[in-house]
C-alpha cells in the first residue's frame, strides 16, 4: 500500500474478463462431453484461457508527491510494463465518456478515468469503461489535488472516437492520406489499452444500406460466427463487445441485430476468414475472386494463431468492413513501414475488386 502522505494509488482488476473467460472455459468443458464437438470445445477453452489469463491485465496507478510523478504499471501473463510521467508532462486527470454498443445502436453512457498529457494525448488509467461516473470523477479530483494539476480548459472527447474525428482534437503523427491508382484513402494508427490498431479507410468502396464484415481467423479453425442457437447468440455478443476496438460506429453496421453468417462462400476464403453480413445475397456478389485472392495472399503471409504474441514488424488479426459509406481495412498492432505498404496495396485491391458500386 502506498504511503498516503506521499503517495496516492489504486489497483484495477480485470474481473469482467476473468468472469467471461471462465464462462467460455466452462462452455468448452461442457462441449467436450458432447460427441462431435471436440473442435468447438478446444476453441472455447483456448479463447476462454486467453481472455482470463493472457489478455487480462491488472493496472496499478500511483501518484508520488515527493517525486512529482505518476506511475502506471500493467501486469499480465504476457505484459509487465511500467510507465512513469513527470508532473511537467501532465495537463490534468479527467473522465472519458463512451456509449455502449448494443444491437447496432449506441447504448447508455459509460466512463473511464484518463490522464491527459500536455501534448493532448490521453492515457487510460483503467482497462474498461464503467457506469460509475461519480466514482471516476472522484478519482480524477483526488489525483488533480494530490499532484496539484488543474482541470483542463478543454474537455477532451471520447477515447474511442473514430480516428477521423479524433484527429481534429489532438495531434496524430501516424495519420496519412493519399491517392493510389486512382483510389482515395486515409490511414491512421490509434492507441488502445490492448495495443495499437492501424486503419486504412477509403470512400471509394461501400455497401449501400448494408455491411459485410470479414474477420481473419486461424487457418482451418471454426468460424468465429455461428448461424444460430446458443453459439450464435454468444458470438453476436462477443462481436458487439469488440466493435469499439476496431473503432467502428453503429452506423457502419446497420442491421447487425439480424446479421447472418456467410457459409460455403469459397473454400479458400473459409480457410482464413469468417464473414458476417446484413444481406447475404448482396454479400455474395461482393465476394468474388478479385476480392478472395488478395485476402488469401495476406492470410498466407501473415497467419494468426489462437494465442499469439506479436513481434516487431508482425501484424495481428486483419478485419475488413464494407460499410454503407466506406471500406475499412483494419490490422491490430502498429505496423512497420513495410506492412503499411502492404495494407495500402491490399486496400486498393479490395476497392478495385468492388468494381462498380450498386
């Protein structure tokens, strides 16, 4: 425990990830007892273990009045990271607001404590958002008073804003735009609690009134989406939970509450990708050989695994979203310049594969 006269701190534990991971592992054990469900059992056990042990981190924040600094320590199975910030770097402490993503619509407001640097960069001090606004406001007030920083004159906006909106509110060095082979695009890198997400966006390809979502998966593994029943409901919930990680908004996925999985589209695509769409008939027209070829080439060069720790220059999961107004190509983890070139090339190929818009 910190000395309260010179130090002020708190620790956040990832209870929700532990509970959710344990639930998936219990489901995996249950499926193991059923005939013919061994692959599903292994998948749920692996995913549950990853959520409960690999991706769940405890976060300890300690403000030190003697050193005039703030230390953030994140501990987990694959992470033991400590960051120290001097008072001269800190603008203020405040509460970010987001809105839950429920059935394709914005839900109730949720909150998270953040530190705002004088550069405008926002550092989350908690892993997850919560409905407890007053508790977070009180923590922010205590930290401001303890280190002697003031309330920011500018109320910075939601940490999970889209990168396009966020770029207007703070300096983003990792934003670029251009035109390649006649295709307009913008690429940006967002920092999140779980790493970095690189997003390539183009208005030159879209799916009017509908969406098609393609998510990379380990080769030959079951689709991460199920067509119905208990597994379908579970994966729909997981999908909606991770929407904010990709930076997508409700208007990007109209009709998600009744979305359908795409099955038996193409053997090559099914090896590496799972597909979810609001209109299977229209999606089948989009998924052609000009789209499948660049996606399978990417997956063969950059395969992902159930449990994966990324190294320098490696990419994480690739996801593609044909939204009503634009195309998104999203890769977890900050990509090096070589991968950025590949992302641009892939995006351009997908726009060309789309051809004439409906």
